[in-house]
């Protein structure tokens, strides 16, 4: 993923996210007793459409990204999946 953030895939990655309407994306790797977990945070006006765009895109970067997610996490974005359930959403108020 570093190649998307600061490397040779950065331009294609940014284009992908712009086409999908994603306005922010952050990923962390969290070590746990059961193994590492990827924590992914995405913002978009329409997150479902953003996922559909990436899942259906024929752009080379998006095809590469789907293959990477499938290999690394066992999730096939092209098949779709249920969105995560929000269980906490805190934002400090402007006081």
C-alpha cells in the first residue's frame, strides 16, 4: 500500500479514489493476539456507490487493487459484501 501512498502507484490510486468519490482513506495495521488486522477508514458522500465503482471498474489499477485485497484479505470486492455496522461514531463538538 506504500506504493499507493508515496510510490509508483500514487497517481493511479488517487485517480481511482477520485472516480469513486472517496474523499478520505486511511489504513492502519493493528497487531492482535490472533494476528494482524487491517483497519480501514473511508469517507465518501455515497460509500455504497464508491465500493460499487471500485468493484466494477475495468481500470488497470482497480483490477490490481481488487486482486490485492482478495489475496491479502480474502475479500472479493467484485462480489460485494455487507457494509460494516457502525458501533461508535464520536466527533468533538466545536465549542
